[in-house]
C-alpha cells in the first residue's frame, strides 16, 4: 500500500460538542499523521482545550466521529483513548511526589514477577530504555519530588512510550520552561516524530510553532478555519485567520506625557535574592523589568508591594515612605499588583466572575456591611464592558473563562481601585495573540491617563514594544537601564547575562 494511503493513527471528522447553550466545537475535523508534528493554534476560547479533552476521552462528542487507524472509535473514558495509543502531555504534569520515577511511569500497571510480586527490576529497565530512546538522562530510582517541570514532562513522555502510545498531544508544554529546557523538549519531539509518532503541538508561541511543526491547523470559535504546511504560511496569515480580522499592531504603544515621580525604590535588598535595587517610575511611564528566569524580577515587585519582606532599603509613593511587608498599606497608598500566577494568586477560581472582579471593592460597594448582588453585578458589568470581557454570566465561576479573560478579571479587580502605580507580572503569558494586543492597548491607554506602570516580562518583543525604559536584572542586581531608543535585543541580552558587548565578542 502506498504510504500516502495509510490511514492516520487518529482523526476527528465533523465533531461537535456543546455545554448547555455554549457550542465549544462546531463540526471540527483534524487529522494527525504518523511521523508528523502538527500545530493547533487559536485564540483562548477557540475550542483547543475541548478538542484535546475529546481526543483524550474526557469528553464524548455530541456528533461526528473519532477514527483510529481509519476505523470508528468510541473514547468513553481516558482509558479508551490510552488503549488506542493516545497520550496527553500537559504543561504541568501531576506526578506522585513520594514515588520514584519508575513507579510513576508504571502506576496502576506494574509488571509482575513469577510469584505475583512487583517486578521492580523490569520497571527500572523499561524506564531506562524509554529515557535512552528520548536521549535524556533521568535516574529511574530517584523520587519524583523535586523534579523540574521540564523533567516531569519527560517522565510523562516516557510513560507514553512504555504504553506504546502512537499519538502524543503536547498542550502548551513550554509555558513554564526555560529556553534550554524547551530546546531539549523540542529535540525529544523531533526524535518521536522521526520514530513514526504523530504529535499534536499546542502553543501561543509562533517561533516554536514555525520552527518545530510540519503543518498548522487554525481553529476559531470552535470551528475549523484552515490546515496548511508550515512552509506555506507566515505569522501574519496565521494571526489573521486566528482572530478573523487584521491585528494592526501587537504593540500599540503611544507616546504619553511623563509627569512627576510616583514610585521611588532605593537600595532595596533581600539577602540571597536581590541586592541594592534602585529605580523610579513617573506618572504615564511604562518601566519594564527584564532578565532571565531567576534574575529576581518578580521577587523585587513582590517586595516593593509588600507581599514579601526585604532586609534593607526603602520605598516611597508620591514622596511618602511606605512600610515594608504590608500590602494593605500599599493598596491604600495607590498601588496594585497583577501577579504572574493569576490562577493561584490573582483569582479565587471557584468564585464567580462578578465576585472576583469586585473583590477589592467590597467595602465601598457594601451598605450597612452587606454586599448586594445588584451593586456587585453593576460594578463587574461596567468593567467587563470597558475591558471587552467575554463571558456567559457574571455568576459563572471564573474558572470557566479563557486565560485571556481571566487576566482581564484580575485587571478589573485592581483597576477599580484607581491606583497610581500598577505592577503587572507577565501580563500576556498563556494569552492568545488577539487578547495580547488588547492588553497592550489597555496598558498604553492607562499610561496615557497618567498611571505609572511597572511590567515584568520574559518576552523580549513585549519589553521592547511596550516599555519607555527597560531595567535589566542579572542575579538579583540591575545591570542596565536603557531608554526606549537604546533598548534592542542585543543590549538587553548582554545585560541579562551579566556581560558587556566587548566581553561577548
């Protein structure tokens, strides 16, 4: 049989899925071929997560078919998908920390020796063989506790290999990885592709998609838009198909008049974390803290805001000293913090959208100590309209929103306090390109209205596109201060690695 006539190991044909009145998938088709890395891209809320859960057996399609090797298959539960050779690698795997790597890989299916005992030698041998195939060195006997996110993902991939999985789905696998860790994962993905596996790769990072993937499928509003070889596409075309419109500028930074100094940080030090950090921010100015992972950027922001204590130094807001380690005092002084981890630090995921959006305003909105639903909804609805929030009902749990809309709820929560200084840590991490442009436009508008903004970002294009000044950190110290005209990729990276251009030449 001609290789082109061999049915793919997995395909979806005209699949639909609804949750109540919400149509998550609308006649969506997808074909995953052996020996290929296939990208799936779309805005948050486009249906990618529902599609993954359908392939994984978590959701059953309402209509349409799943085909395994060309034959109809029913995935009524995850076990059915696993038996068909499907494995999902999530961005944050869940391992049993007290078990060894080998025990995690064979959990629930331990091989048995002749007398019925667990054959630990075989577990270790098969685990070592799987890691050898992947070209990585992880001790099968080491406890899972303490493994990096990158190594946890490799454990999950090794588990898939021992299950003889032929279809691997990687859902935002590099979101929490460093550049070196991501490259190692890509090497593993190419190894699996070359060995004949079918891979589905989901990412918001276009550099990864275009360097790694053979084909790109675009989905929008739960429906199929296009599928083309990567070589036939460019970023602008993919973005236009994702959002259904032209995104005129991903970084719509407008010039803003800078007023008086609002925030002054002087010689801030936290032993072993950061040292002698000094900077100021003016009204209407966006200052970015740039640097590599572990440079101390988020730690400085948390200390300035009062979440963490510092050992020496001072913070002043509009000339007034701010007490250390007291977030309530920071809020009263006009500071707001949108944290990096919005799900665990910025929101109460089980609470409603309305309750989260107004959580900083309860005292103001209450009458006689009671907060009425009408006042809460009116406030939340107003901010929802201002931020173009997409939701079903304000009473829905905030966990039902896409990542970009969750970020808008965190912004609403803090902007409603009318702050003078906004700290925003990784403002667009895990957010689709259309919502990124919206968040950037909002930040530019807020700066134009006189808000002082301190932005932490690991995305260099975002730093260069949005900041009036860039403060680069390396190992807990500021190694460069660059204004917008001076800042470019080379100058930031030299400072982020603790080098001068002459030293790196």
